[in-house]
């Protein structure tokens, strides 16, 4: 099969995407596929029309790759592609929309409030911050509504840190989410499949010397300790898998996704977000989960590619 691997692009996650793409390309070649490397740019449509691949393997992280944009173009060109479809990508990319779907499906997610930048400038939303702190408590998680790899996320430990955290988040997106901080263990559950999705083993990520699993901890070797499968009671692991599949279905995903959760000190699970295009780098969580399930990286890539035809 002739497979176009879409990677790179111009988002803030370009370097991570190039690493994911390179790993996918190597696996596809080992599997015997004819690989077309595509560093996505303004000539993408022309390139795909000229090269006529049988399928596209999406390793394009960040804006343009995870928000449904490239998926829409691939559908117009009638090229099957890996991962969730257009609407599912739009839902997962916007954390506010995703949380609304979690709430509607009865999936536990930390309470939050969201505002656009002009609400602070034109409506005096900053005056409501004391009320928000009273309802959500401190520390407070502040994050851009649309961004990946934990970019722009801060933990404000006191009231004085909230304005700076807001400015940081608003530098990444014009809508910001203020969310209750839930202490606990950071877990990730990858889901594969289309008709009957199934969850890979839970992976626990413990960042070293950090408040949470941030961008540097995700992609810098040595800054995070990983345990796969996570050391959890069976009933907790089973509930994490159930919730991950429920998230996958609630947002209409297919092919693959990764759900990030917190296990609090009372052994309650809270869903933070769902990622439509999980990383495939050497430090990424989906490959670690696959290894814990006894699946080689190449086998996972082949399964993901096979799902592209089913979702077409």
C-alpha cells in the first residue's frame, strides 16, 4: 500500500510531530508499505493529488492536524486516513466542548469555567475571579481551550498567580479554561478500534519535580517516570478502561485516541481530556501502553492503518 505520512506542519508541536512521523514511517517500511513522507505545507493538496496515496497516516500534532482541518481536506480528496474523523477531532481539540460531552455522558471531569479574551476586556470578567476561586478552590489549573501537549497550562497556587497564568494561556488561544486542580496520579489510557473499541493497559506518568505532566516532562527523556501497566487495583484499572472507551464513544472517535485522567487520593477517576492524534515518539504513552499489552510498535501501526479503511 502507498501510504502518505503527514507530519511536521507549522504548529507549535512541529518537532514532536516530526519525531512521531519518523517512527511511523520506519514501522510502515518494515511492514512493506511504500511510504511517502509529507512535511505538511501550503502545497499539501497539490502533493496529495499528484502522488495519489492509498491512505494517509496522520502524525500531524497541534493546530491543523488535530482540529479536523487536515481530515476535512483528506475527505474532500477521498483519501482514507488514520484516527478520528472531522467532527470528533473538532470536539477533542476544544477542551471546553470535550468537557461538555463528558458531562452529558455522565463522565466525571473536574468542574471548570471558560472565557474568551474579550470577556476580560469588554465585560470585566476579571472581577469574577474571586468567585471562581471560591467555587473551584486553589490551586487552580489555567489552560488554553485549544492547544496540545500541555502547552500554555499553568497551576496557580495562590490568587496572585492567577493573572499571570491567564496571560500565559491566552497567548496560546483566545479562550481560557479555569479548572479545579485535582491532586493525584496522572494516568493515560489509549483506545484502539472502530466498531468495538478496546483499551490498552493504563500507563502512569510521574513527572519529576513538576506540578504536572507538562510539555518538557512529556518529551524530555529522564524528566518523567513511566509505569506500564500502572500498579492499580484491578477494579480501578477496569474502571479507567471503561471511562476511556466511554469518552471515545461520547466524542465520536474512531481508530485511536488517548484519554488522560487523574486518580485522586480517594481512588476516584477524573477525566481531563482526550487526544485525537496521540504521540508516537520514544517518550509517548501509546507505544508504552502497546508494549505493556504485548504488542510491538509495528503491529500497532499496522492496526491503526487498517482502521483507516474501515473509517473511510
